[in-house]
């Protein structure tokens, strides 16, 4: 894990293709997790007061699959943090890169699909407050 990593714009941009690949990897796992969680809720509703032991087997299988998918996502998220990248939104593919501006910490901001790093924001605000890099100085 990279603690206190600070990026230059160029360093962050060199990670874009890697980020795209990681989000390509994490997206189907996340989608499957959401589906499994929805199915678990359906099973739980159906099993209330039903007393069927076969439902317990279904529930256990669902819990195990959800745990497996969560673990897989955690491993993938760790690869981001190992590079010093902060994931803000898995679904959108939104990440921040710690960056020093005028001696203080801010974040470079990138969202999946953008071809280069063009935005930044203060550390106490998010995506909706990002500013174009031209306004960096």
C-alpha cells in the first residue's frame, strides 16, 4: 500500500489505461454482487414463516456467494489503494489522486471514460465541485 502518495498530472495519466482495465474487471463482479443481494432479499422474504429447511440451504449458498464476490471486490479495490489511487465511486469509475497545489493537498479527479486528467478539486468537496486544470494556477 502506498501511504501519502502524491501524484503529478503525468503520473496520474499514465495510470488511465490500467484504471480502465481494473474497472472493466470490477464492473461484472459488482453487477453480480448486486444481483445476488437482490436474490437473497427475495429468498429471505419467501422464507419468513415458511419453515422450509431447503430454503436454509439456498440462503447459505447465497450468503457464501455474496461473501466470495465481496472478497473479490475488496482484492480489486486493494490494487487501487496499493497504487495510491482513491476510489470514490465503483459504479461510475470515479477516482481521486492526491496532488500538491501551492503547498497544500488537493485531488486530481478522473472518471471512467475520460482520456486524460483534466480536473481537480479540494479535498473537502467532491465531483460536483471539480474545476478544470486550467484553473489550477
